C-alpha cells in the first residue's frame, strides 16, 4: 500500500468521525464527576458509532483500520465506565478486549466470517448485527454500563421511579448476558483456530474453516 493511499484511509469520513468519538470519550473522562456532562459527551459518542457505520457503507469507505478503530474506541469508553461502576468491572472490560483480539484477526469483515455456528450466535451476528436481536444485544452492550453509571450517581432515581430503573437494568443485563455468550464463543473459536494452526491445520471443526481465512490460506487449506 502506498503512503498516499494510507493517508487517504486515515482521512476516510467514518474514520474522521471515529477521531471525533475518541475526543468525546476523552472529554467525558474529564467530566466524570459531573454526571450530566459526562452522559452527554458519552452518549453523543455512542450515537456517532451508528453514524460512522452508515457513512462507511454509503461512501464505500470501509477499511480494516476503521473496523479496528471503531471497536477500540468502544472498548475504551465502556472500560472507563465499568472501572468506575463496580470493583469487578475491569473483568467485563478485559472480556471485551479479548474479543477484539480474537475477532479482528479476520479484518474488517470479521462479522460475516462465521457460518455454521450455534443458533444464538448466528442470529445475533446476522447481517452485521442489524437484526432485532442483534440490535438489542449491541445496545445493551453500550447502554448497560452507562445506565448503571447514571443510577450510581443518582441521575436516574432523581427523575425516574426506582422500580422502573431496576426493570430497565434487568432488560439490559439480560441482553448483555446474551452478548457475553457470543463473546465467549468467539474466544473459544479463536482458541480452536490457534490450536489447529499449531497442529498444522488438521481437524479444523466444521463451520470454523472460514472464520480466519488468512490463517487457513497460510496452511494451504
């Protein structure tokens, strides 16, 4: 790839939106003790996350770098909140970073690299998560830590009945649990690929041969 082409990728419109999202996350961090400002900056970043994907498809500006950048920004933002909400929140963040390592080996199209997989995983990941259950799990992934932060800082209970707050928490926790199931499967599938790479590509389980095509190409499969 030429330097000129690389520079163009850095300036793709969705990637520029990503830089703005990162700036919003940094601003949110500085206002961590000011809940309304923090939520405003963070929620704007989450909304832009949907926008950059739509722009990338509309302008045909998808890239491996952009896919990586998008998830890195998501993980930084959610990790920041999880570390503040609960003592064990770091483990949730660690799980998300492990999934990033395991999935983005396949590049920008990693979402479509899973074929014959468990029913739940297939339904969640179908059409790039743009299905009812896929959108539900993705929004729970984003909103659960933010909702818990708003609850911990008293923003929610000051305006919403406590019963409603806990009801929404239940809905978000269930969706996050579904997402965690998919995340654990992705990690397990990646481990199987690593083991089979070490074994010379033998006995690759059916349905997993196309998860990381560049690895299998190197193995001559």
